C-alpha cells in the first residue's frame, strides 16, 4: 500500500505519476538526467499561462497587468512574459536592459527603485521608459539629463503612502521608508516637476508584498486610489497612469490558503468605474511578481549523504541556501518555516520518516526543510522545493562557499 503524503492544497500544479513528480510532462529524474546536473530550477510555462489566464478572466479588462521582474528575471522567462502581460516593472539598470531585450515595448516599461544612478536615469530617458521618481534629487537629475539629451523624460511619482498594507510579508510603504516620496512632500514635488517641464504621467503606490488576505489588499488599493486622487489636484497635468501596486501572495506554509481573487476583482472594478469619472485619462495598473511565476517553479537538488546525528536524520544535499536563500528561511522570514518539499523521485513513498534537509554549506543557516515528514531517502534521490519560481536563483548568494552554480530551465 503506497502512502500519500499530506500535500499542500496549492501543490497540485505538478502531477505525480508512478511515484514521480512530473514537470511539463517529464518525470523529475528524467529531467535531471537530461540537464546532466543538479541543482537546478525548472519553470513550467503552462502554469504561468494558467495564472495569467485566471487573472485575465477575473480582473476587469481595463486593469493593466504588469510583471515585476525582480521576482524572476531569467531571460527566456522574461521573453515569455513580455508576450503575455501589459508591461514590465524594473528596478535597476540591469533589469531595464533585460526588459528591453525581452521584446516588451519601452512605452510599457516602468522603472522604480530608490537610489537610481545617473547612468540608469540616462539609459531610461534614452529608452523612453516611464521613471517612477523616488526623490527630489531624481527629479532635478532627470531635468538636467533630459535637457542635455534633448529628449523628454517620462515621470510618475512613487509615493510612500500614509498607510500600510496590513498583515503583509514585507511592508514597503507607510511610516519612514527609503521607498518613494512621503505623501505629504508630493504636492511640492509635483510643482517642481511642472516648473521643470518634465512629462508627468501619474503615480506609483506599492504598499507591500506577499499578502493572502483579500480585505487587506482591497483596503490598500482603495487607500492608494484615494491618495492618488487627492494628489492629482496638484499635478501639473492629467494623470494618465496610476499604478496601484500588487502584493498578491502565494501559499508557502502550512495553513496558507490561495488568495481569493473574486473580492479583489470586484473592488478593482469599482475603482475603475470611479476612475472613469474622476481620473478619466488614467490607466489603472497592478504589478505582480511572485503571483505570476512563484508557483510555476521548482528547485531540485540531490541527496549526497544521509547522516544520523544523535537520533536525528539529516539529508545533506548538493544545493541549499546559496541557491535558494528564501527556502532556507533567511530572506525576510521572522520565524523559520518550511517551504513545501518532497522527495521528487519517491513521491508516493511506502515509508516515510521525519528528517531535516540541509545543504552543503558550513553554516547552521543552510536548511531546506527542518524536521519534515518525507519519503525515506538515500544518496542520489532528488529533493524538490515547491513555490520556487520567484525570489530563488537571483535572490540567493550564489558565490557564498564557492560551490557549483545551479542552472535554470524554462519548460
Ligand atoms: C518587489 C516588488 C514587486 C513584486 O512583489 P511580489 O511580492 O513579487 O508580487 C512589485 N512592485 C514593487 C515596487 C516591488 O518592489
């Protein structure tokens, strides 16, 4: 009798057939053999497409869907996204170059981020992308550069709101923050933007990340809308772009439930209807990262050694924190929790045991799963970490300890 491990509700995106996890129709052991190496990240385009389709079918048609590329900037994945979303949001000169190479029209690329260097501002003006300005210094620098280049600068003001996104994994607005311009300082900045003759387009308000509570997201979107409406009174020209942020979360931990899009969608429809009267030229934008790609990716590494230390079993793998900082619990988690993990080639195990899965690094932080019930595994078996399509490969200290790098594959 094969035992089925309790599976996370959201973890059904990858079928399990004949005891093996499959991705894009392939058993995981076959994919590992084809790639000729572990560890690797694999991303399934069908799952990404399904997520985009769900959003398109649920959200009002007038809402523009942007992809925040810091979640996963793999070039092949970006190219895939560029053909399917309405815009890309970047946060560095490097990301700008990747976004431009993806095929997305510069008209639909926006560039946020505190501390943009002059070279980055220069590249953004030349490319014709929208700059979400985050300080007075950026506004002055853009005016100078625009004058020197003889090219217009497109600007929106990133606002640090006077509210927070409640119960969010990472708060990025409200209170004292390095992100955006404090709401109370924005009217003066708008006056300055007008004096300098910059091409004003609107506002960008991003309150936070990884939220699974529709009420909290709805409240933040409503407050963002009202704040933008209030600020628009001082704007040098009509608001044509209003980025209401995102924050849509995905389930990572036991007890997390998938985000219910329906109430969020209703609220966005109501805001869109209001905007049609109050900010008639404004396009409403939401920007999502992990919600679009997080569930579509897995991280796979191989068990190198199985050790028993004073009664506790440790599976020591060829991958860990250096490739997947977030799964190790060191990327913004306050209390370490396990990402969903299985032994991918023993996914319907006859026997399970409680083990800790660790990486090869000489640091106690290098943990992929702590005391989890998994199939009884041996050296050679494949550990699969779910929910790894966002904040994995490029959000990890891959140089730390000089182990071989992971590879990425888009399927
Ligand atoms: C990081 C970031 C995002 C994406 O966040 P997710 O949680 O991945 O959706 C969107 N907008 C801004 C401004 C960000 O900094």
